[in-house]
C-alpha cells in the first residue's frame, strides 16, 4: 500500500487516503492552533479524508467544537473541494436520534458550523430503534436530492439492523448505506464475525474507529508506566490480559524491523484486513500524526501480518 494510492468507498465516487483523520480531540485535547497544525500536516502528507461529528467533543466542552474548527480551517485554506468530509448525526444533546425532523435540524447546524454547502459522507451515528428505518433513509434521500449530503453511512449498527436497513433501502428504492463505522483494532476484534459478513456480502466499506485501542497500541503502555492521556485508565486495562503484553511484544518486534512506531504497524495491519477502506485515527499534535502518515505507506509481510494476527487473537 502506497500513500499515493487512494481507495474507493464502496462503489461511490469518493476516493480517500488509506488513513482517515479522526477529529474528536479538536477543541478538547487539541486547541484551535494545534488542530490547524494537525490538519495542515495531514494534508501535506497526502491525506484528504476527515471524519468528525456534531457531538465532538460536546461531552467535554459542551460545544460542537470539532466541526467549528474544521469549518474555520477549510475557510482559511480555501480547500473544501479537495477534502472528503464526513460528519455524523444522532448523538448530540437536543438532536438525538434519527427522526426526520431531528436529521433536518442537525444537518443544517453541521453545514453552518462546517461552513460548507454539502457533506460528502453523512453518518447515522448510532442506531435509533424508535424511528422506522424507512423514515430515516427517506430523509437522507431528500437531503441527497437537495445536494446537502452526497452519501450515507451507518455507525455503531449491529449485523441484523444493518442488513435490515439495506433490505429496506432496496425494497423501497431509498438510498443505501455505503459504509460502516465500528470499533476495530488488534485488541477489539468482535467485528470479525457476522457484522463483517454483512459488510462484505453487501459491498460496503468499513472505516473503523478506536483503531489504536484508546492509545494502547501506540506502545507507550507498560506495567508501572504513567501515561498522560484522558484515556490512560481504559487503555491500561489491556495490560491485565495475556493478549495485551503479547500483542505489544509482536508490535514492538515488527515496528523495530521497519524502524517505525508501533502505532503505524497497528494501523497498517488494520488497513489490509477484509472490507477495510480507511482506519480512522486521531492526533492532538503533529508529532502524534506522524505514525498515521507512516502507516499509509507501510507494507507488512505475510509473516508479519500472521504474527500480529496470532498474538492478538482472543
């Protein structure tokens, strides 16, 4: 895999960099200046795929800061047309769920914050079982016709509900989800079952999140080591299992052979798994971004992929 090789999201016209830039830290652990620095470095490194949400990082700041920062950055750089922009609806306080009126309100708010007239990939952030799938998909279809969104994806859907949503779309002539966003990493491999089977059978793409297992796969976690991160407590729990240290040992071995950071290896492993188009990963400064860019150009051997697979297998 080379960084110059863009990947298609399903059968759409969206061609994306092999690593997607996650932006949940913008306005939280990365202020506006640091966020601009990360965005600039990502673009300079060949990136073009930016993922955000109306709820980023509302849980920490009480505001939709990530979308606002990205909108200001695109306006200052004048580069909107070269960006594949994704955001989400369904989890922000006041516009939760996927009812038609909720989606309508949320999309207008996101467009305003992002300072754009369209969203390339609009995610249903979480399944809403209280709203008929047809109502949600019909509203997305209207927004596509109006040019406000171009394609839709499903985030945090189970296998049965994703399959049902695709059946409803086909039966009623409504837009289909073209991609799935779900947790997946060397340490979290539940995706490798029925959910992946649906994605593969239906020709969807996957852009997984939490790809470094809350930072654990950066290699900086070890018994007795204190890590400065809001997620340190969750990440350190992986050390309590046999798999955790075993996976870090394998990551360290492979990264040393390539003279790269463990995070780059973890992302490179994920990027070549079946159905995966572009793993999502975030960075709060340009230094943290470097392994993401390295991963896009890193080719692992079959033996290295096997070593990582076996070390991390539950």
